[in-house]
């Protein structure tokens, strides 16, 4: 599976914890992530992750473009609903692309756990 991992700044620690919890499964998948999130997953969890641009610099759009052509099978996007994001239109476009292309998208830790556990079961 090709899984995209994205986390807003205040959710990056939660993404690292989630990745540690599911490292055995994630280490067998093709992973891509936006800039800092991907770097942290590589450095702190030891996962092999393709790092794209950071979200505000177009990373969300890069993942959305891949998703639109069938190159992303699932998205974990830990969003921070309490902090305004300067690239909110890009975020909305990515979530919309998940809906349009019927790609599972988890936007909080609870749904991310459920999604990763379901994917791991096959």
C-alpha cells in the first residue's frame, strides 16, 4: 500500500507516537509524507519515507496530485482544527480529492488507528 502521512505542527508528536505504535505495519508499506513530518518519522521512528515539500510550500498539493492519478491508497492527515492554517485551501483540496477518488482518509488519531489496524488486517 502507498500511504501518505501528514501532520500539522501541533500534531507532529501524535503522528510520531502513532507511527511508533504501528511501525511493524508501516515499515512494510510505501510511505510518503510532507517535509518535517517525514523527516521526524525517518529520524525518530526509523521508517523509510519519501519526503515531499512541507504543507504550506505545496506538499499537500503534491500528495493530492499523486492521489488523483491513483498513486496513493490511504491518507493519514492529523489536522489541528484549533489553529488557522495559511494553506487551508490546499488542505481542503486534499481532503476533497480523497472523497472524490474514494481514498480512505483519517484526520485524527482515533480514525488513524482504526484505518491502520484495518489495513494491517488486509
